[in-house]
C-alpha cells in the first residue's frame, strides 16, 4: 500500500507540473495575437512592445522559479528528504505537538530562504526595470520580518491548536479543527483591514473634497451606508493601482490605493468604487465564506481519516502514522480535488465580477468603468490576450476584453 501511495504522489506531482507548464506554454503563444479593435487604444506600439517584453520576461522567470520548486519538492519525496528532516527534529524534541510544529517550521524557513533570491530578483530587477518597484531594501527587509512574525504568531498558533485537538480526540478531530479554522477565517474576514493591513501600510480616511462628495452622492443614490472609505499608501511599494472591498456588516470598508487616485479621474474612481459596492450588494463576500464552510469541512474530514493511516507515513519513509508526515502526503494527494474546487471558485468569482460590473453600469457608470479598467491594464502592463484555457484555470476575474464586451452588449 505504501509503495502504491508513493507512486501516486510522484504521478500527481509530475502531472500537476506538466499541466501548469502546458497552460503557460499556451498562454505565451497566445500573447502575441492581434488585439481586438476595442482594446487597441490601450497601448501605442511602443507601449505594447514594452508590455510584451514584460509579459515574456515574467513568463520566463515564472518558468524558472516553478521548475526550481518542482525539482526541490520532487527530490524531497523521491529521496526521503522529509524523513531526514523528521529524524533531525526528533533528535531535539519528541512531543506529539511540538515535533510537528518544529518539523513544519524547518520546512517553512528552508523554503523561504531558498526563495529569497528569486523574490529579490523579481522585485529589484524585473519590477525595477519596468518602472513598477518602489520598495527600498530597508522596506523589503521590514516586510520580510513582519511577514515571518505573522506566520509564527498566527500560522504557528493555528497549527498548535489544530495539532492539540488531534492529540485530544483523533476521532472528532476533523470536526473540531474545522470549527476552529472556520471561526478564525470569519474573524480575519471581518478584521483583516483593521488588524493586519496597518502592519504593512498606512490607511487614512478619504479627505473631504470632490472625490468624497461624488462617492457620497453615489452611496446615497445606491442606498449603501458608506462610512469607511480609506486610502492606502500602496505607492511606497509599487506604481500599480488597485481598490478592494473587505469585511462584513458594520466592519465593511472600501480601500482605494493612492496610485489609483493618481491615475484616474474622479468619475472613473467612483465607477471602480461602484463595482466594489456591487460585490457587497450581491453579498459576494458572504457567499464565498459560506461556500468555504463545506469546502474546509471536506478537507478536514479527508485529512482526519488519512492522519490515522500508517501507510501514508510509510510512503515518505516513516514507520507509523505521524501528524506531520501524513499531512505532507495528504497535501499532494489532495491536489486533484483542490484543482477541481479551486477552478470552480474561479468560475464563480468571474461570474461575481460580471455582476459587480453590471451593478456599476446600472447607475450609468459603464463608460467610466471601461475607461478606468483600460487605464488599470495600461499602467500595470497587463496581458490583454491570455489563452482561454489559462483563464479557465487561473483567472479569478474575466479578461478585460470579456468585461468590456459585457459592459457594451
């Protein structure tokens, strides 16, 4: 049984990598196609050549990083790397809770260290070359340290509770762990912008002026109680622009990047905000959360069953079932299910984006939303011609062409 599981793990790893490379190949070949007429005003010939260079540079770099990661992971599975780490950890501590935590900690930090050179090259070479990067080396280090601190406190804390539950009751582990993770997810959905974002960015209430006046007019017209409008200092890291909606109920807020305000007219910003309000009106955040409940329940049910099987640990070179070795095996064996569920969520997310666009259009903002989306694509050098199959698997938003076509039936 263990040998069959080992072979299955390797097959899934290779198949997943092959699928991703095939999709990337299709996407690269599609990128050079002639643009539809409704998109040709986004880039002049010089800017379009720059966009193509940016896309292909990122594609080649993505191929390099993903191939490197694949080789490392494949080697860890094929040559017993996980059991080596397990033996190393157990030389220092043998405890049903702290051994798995230290095991995952070693893997996390090793992976993070291996990826630092790629992160630095991406940020300070590629993004710098194309005029996007605003991060200083000091800020990069601070972000890295804060991210590590969050991972240790939040990730380590949740991991501790989940393992502790398993040691108390393996039979009902899946149900109790699911309840804890779901409660934590709900908490983060409501308070992420208030608790986490301030660690990295400064958020300030939108000042009085023409923009706030126009936003308040729209909020009144659409029946949306909008007290929390914030501007985030995204320009200290990148020139790319964005806006997002977060939270539930009284904790909802809309956040505009300062770079968005620099690049768009007042009416275009209101149109983008109307799109975000559309997400709230259609209860997309709540729907996503409700869908995640059975999704995570299925995950923990399968995980709880696998945790008690010696065969899964033996597939990685162990002898008896252990939380961490079984979890590593499970993470790969769950990949096909995760692929199907994630693809479904992307399909649903694209539908939600159409609904939010339609909401903005219903208040007469279709032209402004279209021009705003075009500006966002132009300033971020977006790929305007992704392959449909790549979009199907990976895009949470419809393509710009699809969105404009829907806005102009």
